[in-house]
């Protein structure tokens, strides 16, 4: 039995809907259904029943829910206590989950800013796609999560369970290679569509750019030529003159200042966003609480 199955059961009890529970758990409707059936197989009894237009729990499901509401917080608390014991023995470690691009850019700059305040604390950084990162964070696998924040990609996290603090602000900027004449290799408004280096649809940054372009009255004519799930790779493609990419300024600034890349379209084409650090409201280990104070001194 996996703890995430109990978390699924709790989500279903809170929402009364498989669809809303799946959204809350950041999985597809079929995936949630499979996990609930796996939990029923483990329990050896039906746990979920339809009640008209809603979904509820059977008497066996209600009984297991009561245990789940005790077990899930207890597991998180146990993890914190174990981490605290390790610190007392000299292993003061803080774990951080984030995306690959944020780890390279914002997280690196942020660590430089706060290195004096976190003296003696070892930070373990684990990266992955934001959906995967969110799942791991909700399972209690890390003290903190560093993520993008924008109304279009806001994380579905309960304010009763989690705290969020803005640690940086960034913006997505359309950039293109500088040609031999010192001009942009591509230009918006040209007669032909501009080759577009796109993010994979699964990426938060990709959803931001797609929403921006679909709602912008003066969106440029683009033809998608490459799609990739790595902002670092899109940077390399832009440097090689393969097209235009909307890159985080924290990633593209160096190449722009070196006149390898140039921004296109001006401010109207840019997309601002925040970077937030997220933690659980429960008490964390001493090192993690100290680390949090570097972000939120109180």
C-alpha cells in the first residue's frame, strides 16, 4: 500500500468528485480511478460509491478515511523528527525540489544571496518536471519546493496546509540570434511566419507562452519548428539561429548582453512571473526552519 493512495482517498472525501479530486491530486481522472481501485484491492472491500451526481465513501471507506487522516500527517511529522535527529548528530540538511531551469538560474542566484545566512546547512536539490515535483513535495519528500507562479499556472495547494513566499521575479522574453550584420535573424511582422522554438505542452512555461499568444491582439505569426521540454535546449537552438524562443530572462540575459541574442517585440511581448518557495505549515526541522527565515524573517 502506498501513502499516496490514502492521500487520494482524503482528496475524494473533501471534493465529493473524482474529477475535482484528480485535479487536486494533479493526476488524470483515469489514473486516480486506478489508484483508488488499487487501494480497494489492498483493503479487500469497496471504498467508493456513487451517490447521485456525486461520489462518496462506503462505510468501509469512511473507516479507512479516519485512519488516513491520522497516518498521513503522522508520516510527515515522523519524517521531520527523523531529519531533526540527523541534524543533532551534525548532518544539518535541507531538501529542495524544483524544476531544472529554476535550479540553474533563480535557485543559483538565490543561494549566492543567502549563503551567509545558511552557513553550516547542506542543501540537497532535486529537479524534475513541475508536475512530478509537486507530487513528490505533497508526499513529504522535501522540506521546500521552488516553483513558478502566475495566475495561469497557479499551484493547487491548500492555504491551510502550505505557506508560499516570493523569492524572485522573472519574465519570459522572445529572443533570436544576432546575425552577421548585428541585427536580429528574425523579425516579428515579416511577410513570412517566424520559426518558433516551443516548450512542450506539459511544461508550465509552455502553458504561459501559449496563453499569452492566444490572447494577445498583436501576436506575431509563428510556425512551430521545434518543440522541447528543456529551456536550456531551447536556448542552444536560439543561439544556433533555429528560430525564436520565449526564454526566462535569467537564462537568456548573458547571451543578450554579449550580443549573441536580441530581444524582440518589446515589453508587450514579455510575460512576467514570480518564483515562489513553498513549505508545509507544520513545524520543520531546525535547519529547515532556519533556512525559511532567510526568506521570511518574520
